[in-house]
C-alpha cells in the first residue's frame, strides 16, 4: 500500500471539491444578483455536466498520450485558468463556455484520480479508504461555502481562492507513480448502456448523487433565499448538508467492511427518501438542521458505496473504464438535476428541490429491492472482515 501516493492523489482530487465549493455558490449568487431567473441559473449549473460527458470520452486517449499523472496535473491547471477567467470576464455567455471547459478538465482528474485511489486500496480496508477519500472531498465542499462566507460574495476573492487551490492540487502530484495502466480505449466511455443494464442500482445512485451535489451547491442557496432565509443562513444550510455527508462517510465505510454492502446501500436510499420528503414539512423548525445532516449523509453514502462496489469488481483498464461510465452518469445527473429543478422551481413548486430528490430516491429504492438479478448488480464479493 503506497500511503504517500494515496494521500497525494486524495489531496489533488479534494482540491477540486474545495475550489468548486467556493466558486459554484458564488456563480449562482452573482447571477441571482444580476436578476437572472431560476431556469437561467439552472442552465449555468448544468453546463459543466456537458463537459463531464466530453471529458469521459477523452480521458483514456489523453492519458495514453500524456501519461496519467501528467494529464491530471495539466487538467488541474486548465481548471485554474478557467476559474480565473470567470473573475475577469463576467458575462453570462462567456461563463457558459468557461464552465463547459471546467467540466471537461476536472472530469478527467476525477476519472483517473478515483481509479488510482481504488487501485491502491487493499480489499480488507477498501470501504474505509474509499470513505476516507469521500469524507475529505465532502469536507472540502463544506469548507468551500464557509470560506466564501468569510471572503464575501461582493468581490472576486472566491474565484481567486479557487485558482490557488487547483494550482496546489497540480503541484502535489509531482513525482507520484503507480497509477492504473491506461490504454487509448480504457476510458473512451463506450459500453455505457451495458454498464447500466449490469449495475442498474449503482448507475442510478451515481446519477442521483450527481444531481444532488450540483443542486446543493447551486440551487439550495437560492431555495433558502426564496423560502425567506437570509443569504448567510442559506449558505449555512449548504454547509450543514455537507457536514452530514462528511461526518458519516467513515462510519459508512467501516460498516461496508463488516456487513452486507448491499443492505447498507439499500438503507441509505430509504433514509434519503424519508429525509427528502420531510424537508418541506420541517423547513422552518429547529428540526431542519439535524434533518439536513441526515439528508447529506444518506446521499453521500450512496456514492461512496457505489465506488466501493465498483472497486471490488474491477482493476486497471476495466476500473478506469468503469469510472469513465461513472463520470458519464455523473454528467447526466448534473445536467438533468439542476435543469429539472430550476424549471420545476419556477413553474411547478417552490419545494421542487427536495421533492425531486425524493422522487429520485424512490426510483433507487425500487431498483435496489428488485429481486431479479440483484446479486449481479451489486456484485458477489463479500466484504473483507477484520482490521
């Protein structure tokens, strides 16, 4: 187990979470201040998802040409440049193009970085090691809105903080080796329909969490504002959701190494369904705060367990290919989630965000409890026991 490399790769990917946690709410709040409606903000939030789909199709070929480590460093620098231009060129049309480029560059880092982490993890600790990465990433998103609150939304300091973080993520990968072997076709993104047929619950869980993450960082602050909360409280709500995601991922990872991962996966879906339905009912009561913690934890658990289940099934090229499919599904979720929520918020219901999450969780529960082929879709490997 190459511990130094594991922590370096985790740190590089986590730098993305912190940078996005600072910049994504700032973009939405800036657009809200400029007078754009919910649908326009949703379109902006969904634009990186198109870049995710492009990045998933290019990652394997680019990694074969540049090498995994060098490509990850280059993409982090491209992301830094794009975030810097958000501060310098404040136009809606230009921002759409820059957010597209950010989606392409950072998707490549996610595909290769998460494959690298899963490749390094030994089986008996896989749940805990993947969950530790997930915790770090969630904490980075928690710190992002808090950092934005400290820096303020009236200036461009949040954008420049994101630039510095992405440059730092690139530098920490210097000299690291041992990445999964990648050829030009490993992460081409081919075979997504077959992947979804083979692992339907995992595929839906990835899309659901992608939509959740995009909506939490971009539309939850707007949801809070339009339900009568101040900007500070709305940003705090985002942070509390991410606290739930971060605080409970390690316990979930520990349980994944000691009990049925399938049962744990199902349980997270049920909790997400119940907490989503309860948000409109408890929004203006003190119970909303522990409920938001549970909301974030259950959604984050779905994605962490998806990565664990994929990591126990695949290695090297197949692992990178599977993570390319995860990235494609992530892009679809990021694209459809904000668009659907922005449109529904404007034309259907002010509580569209939690209600659409409840609908997505209900679909997952149906897939996860489907009797036919359930062993195939979750995998047959037993979780390792012991320490």
